[in-house]
């Protein structure tokens, strides 16, 4: 009996490896013909200002349809931003026009929505706070205050005229949308009946369409892109064992649909000679689905704010960093607060507590490495998220071979919600004029806020043992050289502090690993005994494919330790 089971297993193993596969891509400039993708016409980047139009349905906060899958757009804001970034590098002016439709006629605050049609700043939240609207209406106003800018338009109804609406200073209009999906299997039954002699074929296609018209033109053009694959399975091919398979194995972390979106974006950028390689973002702790990252602690969820095709990611249980060479660095951190911070809030207020927390745990650390650095602009917004402290940080790095300093700018913003302090930060363009930098920083950080969903939790704070905290601090300061030799030890230690339930070291839990790595990689500054390697800022590549271990066991092996199995002294229980 066993040999029959073994024979069946070997038979089906060989059978399901008798296949070949290939990608199938086409473009249709009209409805009658298909061309190879390499012959696709140039669509974007025409002379003048290119305006990309998005049409989104109005959703009140708390409504059943707010988080409905039907309202998730395949062509999202980050997709448009990636195209615009590519065109900016080619000196093409672009705008993102957002039409938000479906506002009920009876909705009483349409004028307040229209007032957000200007450059983003924290002043708009003061306007909402001073409004006498009911709390439910205020939540919706806060939501659209984060999204809306000067190129956002609000409408009561949705009709075809939205795409024909003329916008001042727009020369060419583009509307990108996902058309349809095709997936089917042929000859599956005959394939099984014939024991694999008759071929079975399966395929999948995804269609994306580009709507394009010039200003004052009534009749637009439509260009459809098709991205798919074909797979043939039969005994006649003999076991090929993937030798002739061009199609990758997709999974929930990187779906074929995600790959087609990347292919579509590359085709619009005229990088369409060969299929793109698979680019998987494999966080160690959190999860990535499509364009969304969810933290392991379930304290926040965010749209990935960089171009996934070129992005690297580093994450902990309560923090994550994203980076690509064009958009720069984005970081989110959630830090559990202890009893001391709760007491400081009661005695000193939230504003002073946040500022002291940032100064002692962030600014002092940065000045230790870059003494000429400091805050050049700060603002406190009591109306936004019950008190938000935002500041622009100037980091002055020594220029090698000279006495001069190179300056880089970052915007940070933090607030407290239940038992967590959330810190958002992102890099700013170095060439920005210092006079306009504060406004740019506010606008950029509000953009970042609009992409993040916070899910704070209440945790019973633990009392602070000041003696232990002091001893730990002295011990840490005495072992700086040893920590310099162990980058991963330092990074993971910070993540542990951030994830604690409220110990004495918790108030020093801000993760600066990604920021310091970026600064040192650019400046190539030696670090202690070991010189930092070029390209170090890859968020610890060894973690990318590290397996995830169940933390419920008696001994908890850190995922990042899987590369240190040869050094038992580095293991942790």
C-alpha cells in the first residue's frame, strides 16, 4: 500500500512540474489593434503642465462604506505621486487634481470643505476646533482637512462632466483607472482524465486604461494596457522543474495584481523593454498587503509613502522606516508611556511634556553625533489630535576635507493618544529655501498624517524605578564603544525599549537607527573601530528573508538573530 501512495506522490509531483509559462503584455492605442509593449506610444510628459485627475467618493467617518473594499482604488494617491516624481526629474510640471463627489445635498458644512482648498497648514484644524459642529461632523472635517489642498474640488454629484471640467493652468489631462480582470482555466477535466496527456492552460490578465485629452478638447483618447501571463501544463513537456518558467510564484505578500501595477507604472515611464523583476517588501515584524503596511503591534497602519519598486524597509514591533532614493526617509514610531510621563502631563501639561520628551530623547542624541544641529522651527497645535508638537530639525554634517558643514532637514511631529506617543518624521529637500521651509514642512507632515491610521490602546503604566533607570543609563554610557561595533544589537535594543510596558529606560526609546544610518552613509563618516560600509542604509538586508518565529514559545528568538546562528554568544532568550 505504501508503494502505491509513494508512486502517486511521485507521479503528481512530476506531473505538476511539466509546464512552461511566460508573460503576455500588450497595449491598445485604439479598440481595434494590439501592439507589443515595446511599441507603446509615449503618453505622459507632453509640453506644458500635466494634470492627473483622481475621482474619489465622499465618505463620512464612521459610515459603513468608509472602509469598504469597493472604495479602495487600484490607482491610488501614491501611484500618482510616483508618476509625478518621475516627470519632475524630466523637468515636466505636474499637478494632482482630486475630485471628491457624492456629498449629500443636506450636508451642512460644504463651505468648510471648500475652505480647505489652499496650501496645507495646522491653522485649518484651529478653524475646525472653533466650529460649533457636532463631533461626528468634526471627525469628517478633520479627515478631509488632512487630504484637501488647492487642487481638491468637492461636488454633490458624480457625472461624466467631471473629467471634462477645465482647470486653470492645465494643458493635458490624464485619468488612470483599472479596467478589468480576466482569469480562466482550459481543459482541466480532460487534463485529469488523460492523466496529463492533453494540455491544460491557465491565464490571467489585468487591464489598465489611460484617459487623455488636451485643454479645451472634447473627445479624449483611450489607451489600454494589458498585463498577463500564460501557463501550459502537460506530460508531453516532460518534467521541466521550472527551467522554462518566466512567471514567478506569487503569494499574498506580493500578488500578481501588485506586479501588474508596477508594470503599468514602468510602462508609463517608458521603461517597458523587459518585465520588471519581482520586488517584495518583506518586513520582519509587520505585514505588507498591496500598498499598505500594518504594524505587528496593531498600533498603526499606513500606506507605503515611497515607490515600492525601489524601496527598502526596516521595522520593529512598534516602528517602521521606509526609504527610497527619490522620496527620502519616512518613519513612524509608537512608544508606550510610563508613569513618569503620565505624571508630567498632569503637572506640566501635554505641550511641555512632549517638548521635554523630544529634547531629552531625540535632540540630545542627535547633538551628540552632530553638535551643530538643532531645531530651527517649531509649532504646537492644541487643536490637532488633542495636542501635536511639530518641528523642523536641521542636521549639520561635517564636509569631508573642509571646515564646512552640509545641512539636511527633517520634519518631526508627535502626539499622545491613550498609552502611546506617536512620532512621525520624514526628510525634506535639501535645496528648499529657508524662508519657505516651515510651510513646506507643515504641508508634508500633514500629507504623511493622511496616509496613517492610528489604533492606540490603553496599557496600565508601570511605576518607574529611578535607581534602576539611573544604573542602566550609566551602564549604557560606559559601553558606547561596544555598541558601535554591534549595529544590530543597538537597533534591536531600541526596539525593545519602545516595546516595553513602561520601564525606566522607556523614555529613551526613540529609534534613530534609520536616520543615523542615512546620515552616515551619505557622509561616509567612520564609526568607532569599524568603518561604515557604502550602501549600509538598506535597513539590514539580512532581515529581509528572515523567517518569523512564534513569540508564544518559552524561548523567544529574535528574527534578526537568524543570521547569527554561528555565534551562540549573540543569541537571546
